[in-house]
């Protein structure tokens, strides 16, 4: 039986609608509009969110990167800018997490002081699997809580699982000593926690307070998050 073009179109049009709806709901999820703006619009040294002004960002637990995001150019840009930010003279930190640059994703950079040369390394979709060893108190500061410092109890050993930024393969690592403390500090950020939530004592670092007067830490006019 032959079908006329009118009959074909009658069946084809609903089919095309169904295909379009299917593709829309199954499209790989990517960064939000606000996140893309932050990643692309930021200078190489990004604005660092500050407590309590940016508490809404700093206190919100982060989510994993999707498969599409892990393979995206935006993630490569974000990683490069976060590294430049934590190493910039006005910050000079040993670690930084996604919420500190306005990105609610499970990403951290930290300095592996337990490795030769103290290289900075990036960890994606990272989680702490286990905390063990003894608990000791040590001084901590945070780029997002200037100019405060505090004495914080932390475990001496940690096991973490994460996605490697180059191979995109899942990995695990066991870390000891002060570097384990940095991991705990940065992973706390991903859960919406700050070190001041755990600190026994918090005080103002007068030296840090004076140093911050030498740089501009103002929020960009185009910043999209409240």
C-alpha cells in the first residue's frame, strides 16, 4: 500500500517530536549558566568567596562533575584558573576548593607537601573514605575566612577516592601527616563546612590582616551569585 506525502507527514511529525523530547531529557548535563560565566569571565586569578558575605555558596554541599563536565573545556579552564588563584601572591595558599571560587562542584587543588618538590595536584569528585591514626590540634587558616586562624583537631591519616584529572579514572590514595590535614580541610569545603566549625580556638592574625591591605579582593561587578 502506497502512502501519500500527507499521510507520511502525519506520522513523521509526532515521531520527530518524540525524538526531540527524548534528546532534550537525555542531553548530557553541563555546568549551569552561572558557573559557565564564572569560569569564562574570571581573570586567571579568580575572586575567592569570603565568609560570612558569601555564606550561601560556602555552606552549600557540592555535587559531582557529570561525565560531560569531566571531558569539557570549561573544566580545563576552571582547573587552570584555580591553580593560578591558590598560587597567586595575594593568596599564597596550600589548597583551594570549588566553592571558594563560586563553583559548587567536588574539585580541590592542594599542595602535596609529602612529595618531593611539593607539587600542586588536582582532585575531581573527591571523597574521604576513611580517617584514622591519632588526632592532633594544629593551626589552620583559610582563604575564605581572612584574617582568622584557629587551632583545629584533625586526624593524622586519611584515605581518599577521586577521579584523576588526566586519565578520568577512579583512584585511591592514602595520605599522612600535614598533607592529610590539608585534604581534610579542603574536603570539608565540599560538604559546606569551614574550619571554624571545628576549631577549638579562633583568633585574628594581625600579620595576615596587614598583608591583605596590599591587594584588591573586591568582588567583580559581573559576579552572578548571591
